[in-house]
C-alpha cells in the first residue's frame, strides 16, 4: 500500500525503514572493518596481526548473520539489540583482556591511553542507521557501561592506583609528569568523562531521531487522513473533484472552459423497473453504474451526476485534457462494448449515448450546507438531446459536429442533418463508423 491508501500502515513503514537502515549500516560496518584491517594488520606487527584478523573476521561474521536475519521469518524486535550487545561485549572484553602491545610487556592499563574508546562510536553509528531511538539509547547505555566495566576490571589489578588528585597534589611540573606517566596512573575521572560524553551523544542522537520520526509520522498520518477523506468523499463526488477540493481546502472555483459532455441512458428502463421491482432495479443500476464509471475513468472522464438511469460525464474539467473529444468518443465505444458483452445483476441492457463539445460552466452548486459538482450550459443540453435522438434514428451513439472536428482519427460517419429541439437550425449528427 502507498501513503495515499486509507489503509496505509504507518508502523509497518517505520519497521521497513529500520530494516533498510540496519542493512545499510551493516554494509558500511563491513566496509569499515575492511579499511581497519588494511590499516592495522600491516602496521601492528606479526604478533598482533593474527589477533586483529581473527577479531575482524568474527565481527564480519556477526554482521553477515544479522544481515541475513533482518526481515526474515526469524527476525524479531529484540534481535537488533542482541547484536549490538554482542558488539559491545566483544569490544569491552578485548579492552579488558588483550595485551596493549604483545611485543612489549606493557601494563593493561595502557590500553586506555591508546585511543581505543572511539571504536565504541562505530557501534553507536551503526545503531543510528536503524532510525530507532531505542536502539541508539541502548547502544549508549551499554557502550558506556562496557567501557567502565572493562576499566574497573583492569583497575582492580592495580594495588595502589594513582589518579588526577595525586598528579595535582604537588604544584610542580616534574611531579605532575612523573605521576601521569606512571604505570599505575588510571585517570578514573577521564574514563567516566568518556563514558558520560558517549552516553550524552547517544541521547542527543536519540532525541533527533525521535523528533524526525514524529515529524515523519505526523506527515504520513496527515497523508493517510487526507487519502481517507478523499476516498470517502470520492464515493459521492468525482475523485478528481474531491482531490482538488481537499487540496484547495474545500474551495473549487467555477470554471468556464470548452469541454466534451457524454450523456448516456438505459433503453427500456420503465419496463425494467416494472419487471425487477425496487430492489432489483437498484441492483441493476448499481452494477451498471459501477461498470460504466470504470470505463469513463479509464478515459479521463468525470461522472458529475447520476440522473435516474442516466449518467452525465464530462471531459476536460476540472482537470484539463487536450484530447477530451477523442477520449469521450473512445469511452462511448467502450461503453457499448461493455454493455453488449455483460449482464448487470443478471440483466442484459441496451444504452444510448449522446456526445457534444462546447463551452460550459463547471463548479459547485447547492444550498443548506450541501453542494454538488456539476456542469451547466447549452453544451450539456445538446448532449442530452442527442442521446434522446438515438431512439428516433435507431442508433446507439450520436456525436455532434463540434466534437467530430476535434477528433484525431476518423472514427465517425455522418448520418444526416436533423432538427434538434431548442436549436433554430438543423445540425449534422454522426455515429460510430462501425
């Protein structure tokens, strides 16, 4: 379903957006792992190269597994949280256990002086692609806790740790440098500051995502509500008219334009009402109107009125259509074919059609708070009289000369010049060539 569908599922849209974002993030994560491997493996020596390669392969394998799970039958809302947790756990364990430099016996606390913490931001960035505030916050909380847990584990192995208070105790640069460079210097405040900033950044990203999601949700809800109103309104007025009125906040200015009018009526309707009764007649009419409306819509026609057993349709208003005359004649041919080949609520029908082109006025009319979109003018009257003239001439479709001269192909034949009620002189009329 599209955003213009009344049944549009907004929650499902966000779910798909999260899945797409996670897949994109995993692809980016794999690219980042490759770049990190290309940099670290050649520059860290053979002792560390194996550890780095194995770690990168493990992270890549986890990413591929997660990628394959996304959107599958085994995917659940908590799965993405599990994989973020595994990433944080592996990184934190590596910080707490792996030696800072295998070739040199360096104390484990030096791991926190080598700029390792920024790798946690890769996890946070991956979570941000999900468009999920909850996952970003989870990454922020868990990442900060993992970092501090690794630090607490390493710090616990130092019997007499030194901190910033010790470095600042004596007001000499020599004493400060000696303590800061000491192997027992842990800088607890710095570690807490790093974790706090990491958490704050995750909160800020989550807030931005929440606001973005709220904005998008409101927009989608507005589009869905608009579509629902248009769909409901379109059951009572032409959908193109409904869409124009909703777009213009209920205002649809009157239009004076050349247009083509198609008027169709069911032959023998009186006999039909006598034989089918009220309910049967309505069933037949509804079935016919539904079929005819679909045909007219396919040819860009707008049904403005159902008058008893008749349909009044117009081409070129309210939406402009340069080929309005040809569309109307093609629609008439399709209407005749559809009636010949179908039954409507079990009834076979015969219809007559009149088509005329000329200036008319289109707009809303009504009173008492109720309005209807319709068309007015002599152009409409002549189309109705041509429809009635079919009965006298034994034809199914009659088209005026003003319509014929606008056609892009010669699909009509003249059947004579005839008097039309309301006109001072006879006019030539045409019917379908076949």
